[in-house]
C-alpha cells in the first residue's frame, strides 16, 4: 500500500537500532526537520568502527503518522556516502516507531529501503 504524502510538516526525534548480528552494531538517527529545513544525523558504531554523516534537509512531507525527509549529505565521515549524495529518511510514528534510510531519487522522493523497528527512542510526525 502506498501512502500519498501531502503536507509539509515536521519530523523530529532520536532513535537507535541494534543489529542482531555479531558483532552487534548500533545505528543512531537524529532528525530535526520542519518546513523543508533542518538536519538529519546518522551514525553507526561497532566493536572496531564508527562513522557518521550529516545531511541538510530540503524536503519534509507528512501524512497521518508517516513522514518522509530528504536531504543532501554535507558532512560524511567513514560511511558509504559522499558530500552531495541525496538521502531519504522515512519515519512511521506508531507504538513501535519504524525507520528506513536509503538513497533519494530526487527532492521529496524516497528510493526503496528496508523499514526497521526502532530499539530505543521516539520520533514524532505531524
């Protein structure tokens, strides 16, 4: 089922996802996106590696409890992204929040990405 995202709104929050594989890797997400502006911060850390990126938000679209945020990577560090890459973050604000992160096919457009349940944290979509 595809949800049509209509209105600009906001997506804010912080969350962590723990992988079930060994060694355990933790992914952290912070989103502060309002009215087509803001920032997305994504980090990962494992036993021997850590990396992060910052993206400038250029679009926020929400509908009910789903928010899509797109942006342009402005500061990558030890992640498979480079400055200027487009990313999309989709958040589902429910009893157990869910998030997906992947490439953006353009401003306000998310590419396909796997949706994962948040281990800790909370997102708000409005």
